């Protein structure tokens, strides 16, 4: 009579773990292939070197062709090499799509700013000041402005909500400089540089579709157009920083402005957007203070929460109270595009 031990009858948990890991690995490979194919669809569709109709046609062909090819194949894991080879080819062609400062730019972004530093004096050329007849009709004016960096007095962090999804937002900075008994302000906004007829899309901005631009302008332009003309919700927070930190932040921004004028770059929805470019400057002053992978940086609508949690906002109130106090779109609408827009805006904030 044969007698089997319990260990021979029970294979144990080890083979089960192997099978489970195998299934997980298989699903991960499937997910990877899916993501690669979806990325390729977008890269083809939004390739700036192709006519838009041709890009859409080729992308549609790839999107429909891949599942049909795999479904009809008896050996799908061998057949998948074809769409992956196409994806690899598209990926290898990406570096050949280069950023340029020579395109038919939209009127409000046609001229890049540039700065000249002489001692403690910084002169910025092409500071923008747009005036509006209505949201679709405007006059663009430029001027040169000179700032004494030793007189920097404040930094303000702006957040513009333009979507029902809170994560989608735009951020910008305003620097304040003391000029005798008065204060003068200049705003800096990191944006896509639109060509004539282009409209921002967070999806197409993943695929080298838009160049990156630092817009330097009057606050009544950069904040005013968002709060008054577009009627978006806008917050403007005073930042906690020493004068030396403000000075170095401003000079670092100026250096980046000149760098982009000489060496254009692409905007990217996740890796080079309005907020993580500002974080880049902040981390240059205090390395690692903000993680670029933070949810509030990838999704700028949460960036004020990140700043608050890090103690970067000058306030002694809770977050919701701070957010309510520094909501400024309604205040901006009351002031209108006045010459003393910035000083009047801060007077109204102080009265709260």
C-alpha cells in the first residue's frame, strides 16, 4: 500500500504565488503596451511637422489598425512587435521636432521679453500692457521698465481657476518694488506661446505642440485679463520670503527669460508647465523644498494648498480662510483696468 505524506499531497502556497505574480506581470505588460500605443496615437495626431488632417488620419489608422491586427493574429505576442516598432520609430523622431522662436505668433505673444542687468538695475524690454475693448479685441502695447533689485519688497503668487476641474489652473507671480514712498509691480506668467489660430489643449501640449514663453507684463494686464475680461476666479497670495530670497528669485526669473529668448523650449502639460517652472526657481534657492512630482505641481489648481502647507504663504489663518481672503477677481472687477490697479487692489485686500 502506498502512503503519501501531507507535504506530497499539498503543493503549498509557493506555486500559487508564482502564478499570481505571473498574472500580475502579464497584466502589467498588457498595460504597458496599451499606454505605448495610446501615446503613439497622440504623437502622430499632434505631430507639428504634419498637416493636421494627415496627422489625424494616420493616428486614426494606427488606433483602429492595432486591435484589428492583434485580434486577427494567431500569435498576438509576436504580432504586437509591429505596432511597437512603429511606436519606437515615432519616439525616435521626437528629438527632430525642435522648438523655434520664428513662427507666425499670435498678436499677444509675438514679442519676447529680454532683460539687461547693470549692477543692481534690471531693465526689462517688452513689458506687455494689453487693453481690451472686449475679450476678443485688444490692443497690445510694450514698454521698457527698470527695477532696482535691492528695492524688491514683495512676491505675490497668483492662481487662476479656469475649469470645473479644480486641478486645471494657471499660476503666475507678481514682484513688488519700492520706489520712494510708492510701490511698483510687474507680473510674470509662464505660458504656451500660441501661433495664430492656436488654442491651448492639455492633451496636445504633451506632444511638442507649443513653445514655452515667459510673459512679463503689467499686473492689470496679466491678472486683469483673467479676472475682468475672462471673469475667472483668481487668487493672489503674499509669499513669505526674505528680501535676499526675493532678489535672487527675481534674478533667476530674469536669467530664464533671457535663456528662452536665445534657446527656445517646448511647453509640456506635466513636466514643463506654468507651475513647475516656478517651482524650478524656488528649488534653485532652496533645493528640494518642493517636489516637482507633487500632485499640487502636476495639477496647478492645488498648488496654493502645497504653498500653504510648506509655510510659503504669509498668513496666520487656516487654508480656507486664507483662500477666501486672497480671492481677488471680484475686487479686480470693481477696480477695472485703472492705472493704479495694483496699489488699489492691495488696499482692498488689506481692508478685509
